[in-house]
C-alpha cells in the first residue's frame, strides 16, 4: 500500500523514528491508527452512555444534589472517573 502524506506529517513520522520511539514509519502509522481506533471506540461508548443517561432521566432516574457536601462528593466521584478513563486510554 502506498499513501501520500502532507510534508508536515511525513516529517513528524521521520522525527518519531529518529527519536528511537519507533523502529519504522510503519510502526508510527500503526500506532496512530490504533490510537484513532481507541478514540473512536471511546466516542461511541460515550455517545451510548449519554443516550442511556438521557433515557434514564426521562424515566425519572436521576438524583438532585443541593448541599455543598453532596456537590463535593459528586465532584470527587467525577474526578475519579476521569482519572480512571485517562489511565485506561494510556494503555
């Protein structure tokens, strides 16, 4: 397979190989495609969860947070979820 790349992308690939992070241009492109695949899967999973959340809310399945303590607890939970997501994506 032969592909044409913009000069900037070709130079980026060469830089990655020169840095020693990758053995070849093929490895750089393969890593980029794997990352793209993970990103797309993540977007689709997020979309499904948003739809699920909207449907759940429409059926009355939601919680109301009003006190500072409740909001702090929710904030801590969201931070933990975000950190776990970042950890998963980094592997």
